[in-house]
């Protein structure tokens, strides 16, 4: 009576892919740790901040791509998630800059 068949095959665990992501994240974190304690805080302040921002974005890319399975999705789905997030970041930056300007004008 049933018109469909049940697939009882077990999916292979992707431990190799997870270990790859683990090692990539470990290397990035070790690099961040080396930058945090290796560069002088006064001389390389903005360089350190820029490195931390870039490394955080790279780590977020690997985490979201692997654990939220976005690397296997259609490009339209990815852009429907990334584009609103970029607009929110742009809004926050614009509000911070404008707020700083208003604070300078009023004082």
C-alpha cells in the first residue's frame, strides 16, 4: 500500500571535516594569541585591532559554514542571510560616527 520506500542507510559521520575545521580554528586562534602578546600595544594598536577583526570574520565564516551548513547552500540563500547582516553593521557604524559627531558639536 505504501508508494515510497524507506531508506535505512546510515549517514557516515563527518569527523574528518570537523577535525579539519577544528585545526583551522585552532591555528587562527593561536595566531590571534601570538598577535595579542607579541605586538606592542602602544605601537601596533590599530594593526592589532584590524588583525583581530579580520580573524574574527574568518573564524565566523568557518563556524557558520560548517555547523550551520551554509557552505552547501544555494548562493541566494547565503546572500539572504549575509546582506541583512551587512546592512545592520553599516547602520551601527553610521550611528556610531554620527553620534560621535553630535557629541563633538554639542560640547
